[in-house]
C-alpha cells in the first residue's frame, strides 16, 4: 500500500528517537513497561471504538463506561475476585446496548446519545464511589494485570494482544465486521442488500461498551484502586488513537488492525511528554493538535484518492 | 410587437462537457424582452444543463453569451443574479426558517448596514413590501416566516425575489429561469402559477423547462427543442402542438443488434409467473398490476414522476414505497414490514438508479462489493470470511462480466461507471437471483459497457431469470423489452407487446406518456 498507510509507523519511530534524545530515561526498560501499560489499556478500549467509528458513528461514553465498570469491579473484588472482570464487562455491555438502542430507535445522532449516557454515568459513578476512591486490597486481582510472565512485560499486554487479535479477526473476516465497514461506506447500499443495519449498529455499540467495561476493570487492577475520574482520559485518547491509526472519522475507511499503531503513537506521546517534563497545559494543547493533524492528513489521503 | 427586436440574451455555439463527455454542443439560443420561451427535450437531452449554464452554475466549455449587449460570463450563480438572471429551483432555494424579506436579501445584507454594522431591517422590509405590492402579491407579509407559506406562495416568493434583486442591482428587465416549476404541484396551483407568469411578462422574460409538453403549448411564446445535446428545432407560437414537439424530441434510429433483439426469448402463457404485482397503490401511484414470467423482460416506461420508480421500490421494499397492494414472488406473498430482506430471501435482486449511493460502496474493493449480498458463500469456518474464496468469487464475475479492473482488491471507486454497474450486477448474480429489478441500469454508462450489459441481460433471461426494467431511455425500453407498460400520473395507461419483429416506435409510446 501507499506511504500514507505507514505514516503512523514513521511518526512512532521519530517520536521515539526525539524523546530518547531529550531524556535518556525514556529508553529504559522501566519506562518501556510504563508505555506498555498505557498502550494496553488504550488498545482494549480503542478496538471497540474502531468498530463504532468505522460505521461513521462515535462513542463519547468510552471513558465514563470504563470508569463506572472499574468502580463496580473495585466494589465487587472482595466478593468475586477475578470474577469482577466479567461483571464489569457486562456493565459495559449493558450501557453499550442502551447506547445502541437509543441511537437506532430514537434516531438521535450517536454523538448526542453517548454524550447523554456519559453525563448520566458520571452521576452514577459519584453515587457508587461516594466521590472518593475505592482501594483494591486483593493482591490476586492486582496481579492479574501486573504479574510479569516475561521481565518488563506485564500480563495486561497479553490480554490486550489477545483482544486485539480477536477484534482484527472480527473486523476483517466476519459478516459483522464487513457490515460495519459497509455501513460507514454507504448505509443505503448496505440496507438494499438486506443487511439489518440497525441490528449491526446496536452490536457495534454493545461490543464497544463491553470492551470499555473490561478496560475499566483492567485499569482498576493496574492502578490498585478505582477513582471517579480514572477513565476520563480515554474518550479523547481512544478517538485520537483510532484516527491516528488511519480510520476515517467519517467512517468507511480503515480497520481495527490499523488502530494498534495509533495506540502506540498516543501512548508514547503521552508518556514521552511526561518524561521530558513538558508543562502539563502544553501537553493538552499538543494532544488536541495531534487529532487535528491526523484528521487533516486522513482527509488529504482520501481526497487524493478521489482525484485519481 | 414591434418587429426587428434585438434579443436581450444571445447564446452562440455553446458547448458543455463534463470530464470529456459532451452534454450539449452547438447551442444557439435567443431570449427577447417580454417573452416566455421553453426548452423541451428528453431526459439527458441537455436542457437542464443549458439552463444551469445561463444561471452561471455551469460554465460553457465553448461558445459565447451576450446579455443586454455586453459579454456575459458568470462564474457563479450570484454573478448571474447581479446581472439580472435568476433561477426558480425545482427543490426551492428558500431557507424555510427565515422571514420572507430575509430570504429576499440573503447574502446581500451588507448593502443594508448602518453605522456600527447593524442591518437596517426596516429598509429591507419596506423594499420587500413595495415589490410584493407591485407584483400583486400584497397578501404575502414579508415579516412572516417563509416556511409558513404554502408551496405555491413560496414559489411566488421565489419569483418575487428575482424581481426584487433585479431592481436592487438596477436591472430593468430580469430573466427568470423556471426549472420544472410544476413538478410538485397540482393543477390548481399550476393555473395560478401560469397566470402570474403571464402577468409578470410585461416586466421580465421567462425560460421554462417542464416534463409536461402541454404546458409549453399553454404558456410559451416560442420553443426550442433539444435532442442528444443539440438544438433540433425552434418553433413559434401557433406552430407547436404536443404531437409536433415530441416528434422533434424523439426519432433516433434504433440498432437491433445493439439491443440483441435477435436473442430475445419468446415468452408464452405456459411460462411460469415469477413475479405477480396486484393493485400497488400509494403516494400518487394508483392500482398497478402485472405479471412477470420466467425469461421475460417487462419494461415500464413513462416520464419522470409518472410513478414507475415507486413501483420498483414497492417490489423490492426500498422505503419509502407505496404500501397498498400485494407483491408475490414465486407464489410467496411478500410482507409489508421488512419487505426488503424478504424480497432478497425470495431471490429478487435490485439494481437501483443511484449507483454510487445505492449500488456500490466506493471505498470497498471489487471483491467486497461482489460478496456483499452473498457473504454466506465465501465463508470457510462458520462465520469467518475466507479471503481466498472471496477473491475467487470476484474473479469469476470479473471474467464473466468483463469487468475492467486491476483485480478483486481494487477499490470500486476507481472503476468507470459502466464497470461499477457490472459490479452491482455481479453482487446479485453472486447471490443468485430469479427476478431482477433494474432502475435505469445504463444511466451514466458508456456505449460499450451498455452493450455488454444488454448482452448479459439476454443471457440471464435465457437462463430463466425474469427481469423488470424501469428506464427513462425509450430506445432501451423498446429494444430490450418483451412487453412494455407505459405509466402516466401514477397509472398504467397502456400495455404493448414488443416482439422482435414488431417493436413499437418511440412516437407510438410517447403519445401515451404525455
């Protein structure tokens, strides 16, 4: 494929070199582990978000779902242990289904539906956590993500890779995956070949919700605690990762496979800016610019293709 | 009127082509003061593009235009408005939530600003009121929200806008272009509209395009007829009757070879009925019934808006569609709810009119488009698509339909219109169809690919597929069909057999269409 497809890889290499030059700490195994933690968390949520964005929809409730599921997981760990992961995923699944149903049957744009559910969930989180944080004292649950089968590579990386591989398979090789791509490409055409478009949309939001729920529970395990704002960063960073990876924000172009590179770029950027001690306000400005640049680059690639 | 007048708009040798495809060429046209002219022609004859050229929406590729004795080269519609040419759009170009006077002066507010940049709406309203009164539209309140007026009044408001802006830009005698102004209104409103246009004639000239030929006869002083992108006739008042107009419009020679008429399958009452339609009604469609037999091509013709497309939509369940009546495929009646999937399950394929938004998905590959309706055939493990099987399926159809592509993985957007249309066909053939419903299957398709598609349709009928052909192209309708239905105003007005040895002529059919 063209150069555009590998642009994120180039960005990744350049970023790595720049950060390593500015601060040698960046290129140490300890820091690599930090990046892997962040990237793994982000990858789990971004895999689901990719399906939604591919359809030309958007899910702004990603962060809220992760937080509420993480809090639920932290509350249930004393009773359920690792089973809390399952319950958290089911909470996410339920919210995702609600998102999908509201989107499809009330014909409300997905951006508004998910903004609404995200806001409501923030209230739910405050009730559940009583505005504070919920520590996790079960070392087994913490070890779920933090145990290192290979030095410097925590277990969460393994989970993320498995989920990524399954999602790539779903995206590239199943009817559901093909239909999300087709809906984003042209909804009317897709409807006319008999695809139950509404059902596919609900499924995509459900999948995104379930993965965000799982992501929240993993995040709680990674942090050893659950707080009311722990998932906030996910909304912006999943969208950035998906778009930087090369999925069009308007849908129809891209895929889960590409999201991996986007996730690595975003994780490395976040981590690297911290390592070189960039002013936190400036970091936020840069993250915003990254989205803009990625969208512009994508639009240019698409219009260049249309011109030929 | 005083005899040797000079035209206010002169067009000489105008030509227009899009991406190398000529829409019209060698067009000469004059518009005199206080005159209502018409431009008639079949779909695709170039009349609409000619109108848009006058309105500055399309630039001519060749030729000159002179307006009020000065060269006229509008770059965009607003240039035309400034020069005194306005267009009343079919789909109404008024913003419904704005007030009438705000619509009049939309984008010209800067001419009304007072100190401090505030808009002087008082002066706008005053001006609007004066014009509306002068035009005999005193009942229209410029302060009212535009959307609260009926369609007819909004049309009047749009015409009034042409006068207001002409006056505003100091043009004495505006030219108003009317693009199918009667397409969406009833007889009463048409009468009102025509009465007003006649009344306004002492202050302006009008150019009318309509698909109802009788309206040219009622309203126009002079008529131009276009055919295949050329001006073929110019007629003066009293000189034209509907029969003479459509004689000039049609009359192309039909090449029997081109439509493979020799291989047209003979269909008899002994052949089984695959599709039976009874009493389809809804919208403005009334009681359409017919049977379609195995191996038959049944054509439905009629002017745009006659209801033929709605009939196709009802059969394949493409919403919104006329909901009354029944559609039966191979003895199975299709349900009203979820009719689309039910029709597909009953092996009905549909090639829609809008290829790029209803037929293919441009960003997907040829293979992915081909397998879209038949994913079950390219899976290996249950539910897992096999790229190898998918590519093999696509290759089979690329070969069968002569799709010109670099391979199964090429994106559909890079194919030509004709090859995209072959992919749409492939999509249904890959699934396997017994009934194929085609809505203008060769629209925007080049001549060579057209012939290949015709050949394919003949092959399909030979294999027993029944085809319902909806088309605006009369020659295609005549050449391909075993039997022809003509619709007018939502009803089937005639049924004509069309065996290869006794095909009806265009003139015969047009007589029923208008």
